[in-house]
C-alpha cells in the first residue's frame, strides 16, 4: 500500500471539515471531525514503517493523537460531562507531548530558568483566566488545563532556545502556540468573552495545523541516526 494514502485521506478530511465550518455545513464538519486525529496517527505510523525512529516518542505521539480524537468527539456535544471529558482527554494528550519534549529541552537547565519560567507560566494562566472570564465549575479544570498548555509551550520554547535542531523545535513551538490559540478561542466562545464570524473555522484550522506541526516535529525529533 502506498504510504502516502493515510496522509492524503487526512488532508481530504481536514479540507472537508474546514469547508463545513466555513460554509456553515455543521453535519459535514461534525461527521469528519472524529476521523482527523486517527488519520493523522495513521499517517505517522505509515511514515514510520521500516524507518529507524525512537519507539517511545512514536508511541507517545500516537497516544496523544488518540486522546485528541477522544477530545474532538466529546466536544461535538453540549453536555457538560462530555465537555469536561474532552478537556481531560486533551490534558492527557498534552502530558504525552510534554513527556516527549521535556526530557530533552529541560536537560541540565538551571534552576533560575525554572523559576523564571514558572512565574511567566503562572502569570499567563492567571491572565488568560481573567481575560476569558472563566468561572464556576469549569474554573479548576481550566486552570489545570491552562497550566499544562503553558508547560507544553515552555518545553518547546526551551528546546528552540537551547538545542541545535532549530527547525524542528520551531515547528514544535509554533504547534504549541497555535494549539493554545485554538483552545483560547474555544474558551472565549464558551464563556462568550469573544464571539466573531467564522470562529469555529478559525478554531479548527489552527487546531489541525497545530496537531500536524506537533506530529511532524515529533517524527523529526524521533529520527534515529
């Protein structure tokens, strides 16, 4: 089987989802959304066939994408338990990503950098919660989730600053930034802090690109010489 077929199906599914969001065809967008991350995972595994890749990194990446699929599916529904389940699934996915990136990017890092990074991350989480007007029962899980998002950005930013393969770490950092932006737009819509035309289209576009960049960057990081 041609190794490019899963990637082709992923691109088609992404375009169909974006078209559905752009033109307001909710049935189309919702129908293909759960298939996006499994197809991206299949693309990664197809590429990895007969290549020398770090299996631990590859396993964590595929696991993160599976959690992404669970989160995508849960967020198709308005019920609070499923929304909370979606947040939990994405949180577990971010833990997988941080497990991939943190080991290399944090190695040998000075404690002062940790203190500075912790202060910046805490400030960003607090600021986002205030700006987005997060409140009620969602405040604790959103605070935890926001902290993990900041940790993901911090780990990729450290890699970009400290390690040699700048191109790969730039892809990872950009992916983490776009993921954070997409999630902030979801929160803004949920709490009606910011609502604008084509908001769902912007959310899904940045989300799919973010996951793709994280997947590409991780595969490059997992190359075994």
